[in-house]
C-alpha cells in the first residue's frame, strides 16, 4: 500500500512537470490524481496484455502518466469553473 502511494505521488508529480503551465494543485490533489492515473494506466496496460494492473511495467507507467496529465487538465477546468462562474 505504501508503495502504491509513493508511486502515485511520483506519477502525479511527473505529470505536473510534463504538463505546461502552472497548476494550482496541492500535494494531496497531486497524490490523488497520481493514484487515479496509476489505476487507469495499469488497467489499460492490463487490457493490452502487458501485465497485471498492480504490476509495475513500462507501458503501465507511461499510460499512468498520460492519464494523470489528462486528469490534471480536468481538475484545473473544474477549479476554474468554480472560481469564474458563467453568466
């Protein structure tokens, strides 16, 4: 479980480094988005037959980072819409 949390934090941080622009996300949000991205990436890699969802492999890691980047974009969009409601 601790390894899963550390991997999620690393994946979330890496996704934030890759995604251009400044993200207004705290450590907890980075961790959660990294964990969710890890599950999504692991699931995709598992569906492609590269290994188990909880197994660390290159394709799963890459897919997890991509999923986390997309999730960060979604989280930013939601946060912006809360601060700037449409009229």
